[in-house]
C-alpha cells in the first residue's frame, strides 16, 4: 500500500523534536528521535474511552483493554506479554474517560517486535476473540473492581463524586471501570462491534520515541499497519459541555468502615487545553500541591485537624475538568471544622491571589512535572499521543510548559474566584462505622487510576 499523504512537521522544546506522518488508512504516526539510551517506547492511543459508551453497556472500553492482551491472529493466549518481556521490554495498557492506550518500552533492537505485536492485535484481534476469553476477562475486571474499589477504604469516592459532578445521562457521569450489571450484560457481539468501530487505524495515533532510525521505523510501520483497513462507523462522542458553575452545592454522606473521617470535593473547572485550565492548575498547586501548600500548612501543620490535605486537577478535554480536594481528618475532628477552614483559605486566595514566591514555586513544580514526563521515552511517547488525540496537534506536548509559565498571578487569582466556591462543588463526607454495624449491601467503587489516568 502506498504511504498516501505524509505530513511532516517539526517543533522543538529543550532540544526535543517530533515528526508527523499519516498512512493511507488514516493512522497518524509521531516519531521523536533520542539516542541518549539504547531504548525506545512504542505508544498507541485509540480515541475511545468511557465517554463513548452508552447506557447499559458501561465498562466496555476498560474490558477491551484487558481483551487486547488475550491473543490475536498470530499471537496466542498470553503471548503479547511473553514476547515483550522475553525481549527485555515492559508493557501495559490503561483506560480513561477519553482514550485507551497501549505501550511498550523496548531495547532498541526489539522495536520492530513491538510494532508487529500492536499491528497484529489491531488487525486481527477478532480472530482470537471468543466466548472463553470474553468470560475470562469479564471475571478479571469484576474481580479488579471488587479488590481495588468496592472493598477498600474510600474506594467509592471517585465514582460517587463523578456521578454527582456530571448529571445523569452525561457522557462522564460513569467511570471507566463500569458497573457489575453492565459487565454481566455485555455480549460477545457487543465486544466485536465495539472493536470494529473503535480499533481502526483512522481512530488511533501511534508514537515511537527513543533510539530509533526514523526512516526504518516508518518503513516497519507501513509494512505492519499499512494493510489494516480503516473503519468509518464511529459516531462522535456525546457533547460533554456544561455550564461553568454547578450552581449549587451537591452533597452526599457515606457511612463506611474507613480509618478516619474524610472530606472530599470536586469543583467544576475549565476544559483541558485552555489557558484558564492552566491558571486553575496553578491555583490548585498553590492551595494543595504538596507539603508547602496553603491547605497542608493550615490543616496539617498549624491546626493539626488533618493528617493529609491535597488539591489536584483532573484535566479533561471533552467535559469540564475537576478540581479534586481530599482531606483526611485527625482523631475525632468533625468534618464541619475542616470545611470551614478550607472555605476560609479558598476565599482568602480568591481575594488576594498567590504571593510572588507561591507563584514561582507552583510554576516550577508544574515545570518539573512536565520535564519528568518528557524526560523518559515512555512519558514523551504518551504526551505526544495525548496532544494528537485530544487536541489534534502532538507538537503542543513540546511547548506545554511555556503556556503554564506565561500565566499571570492575576489570572490564577481570577480562576480561583470564578470556580473555587461552595456553589460549584460536589461534596463527599465519609463517616466511619464499626465493622459490626456495616450495612449488608456493598457500595460500588471505581477505578481511580483508570478514571484519572493522565
């Protein structure tokens, strides 16, 4: 198959560059050369996550992440893991609201193997997908839900706050782990239709980063992926836009067997990819990003009413992002005491904004996190895919930090004033109970890693 239109662009940040190409079947390819160490990362993002699912069939995107490791046309059973690990590589996959990704980090001379493996399952997974593998992985995912979410302290939090923050029927109302009932209801034909629709080359971005020969790598990609047919049946995800402010405080109290009282809250914040989102990120970093933050200093160090206090950002492109507040109380401290102190600190920050020192420290912290992500071949491959899938331009990954450093202190203050207010949050309060008093019915948890990944 001919290469078709090949678009190549270059941009740099800190000496990093990336070139872009497109195969005739629609597969987008991003390559970034880096000969510092003799390894390379292969990363494949499919533009499908839990936001693409429909009512009654939640959890299919995450179930598919598992099914993709169950063999394909030329790779039987657990062969994908065995071949990669046998070649000295590492691998995994994750699912979020907005995408599913698969990735390998390989010794340089084994990059071709990783590309062949990814192409084999993209092109021929349906040859290996049968009732046995479907039942096997359905049980694995259900067990994952029990062990990591339903039956652990605070395991309900992410799912409950998401359901509160996004109204019923919204594409982000449910989390990627899915419900037990929907996992049970999914049929083999549901899975096959899902794969045909979303696991197509024109719905994916492939990045290869590290000690590579770009020309040779592109030739391998054309050889293995070029003959996979495209698929045009995908519907766009449902609209996830919402008003900038929730308009009221939503609240739920959970009585569970947990170590301590906890106050958690989700604030509705601007979409990822906007300057306002970067400003909000800086605000949350000053307020709750580590042990030098305002909330840690106030609640843990000064008042000693909490043992931990954090405030972080879940960036989302297709819906408002979420500011995630998480405070674990100390001893018998009432949640009301914590909440009053939090509101006092947020109001002060919305009025005064960050000090020059806080602004400098927050920008340095976000810059360091960005450098850490781009500093490894796997991290850079993932970031290039992220910006290509969610924002249409992988080059934005290489310049992201400059946009954060360009935000002013006044913009950070204004972001806090606009959003960090009581009528713009969903609140979850955990009240401990003794094991003997626990209700018989279990609460459904969620995959916080999957939901908040990246």
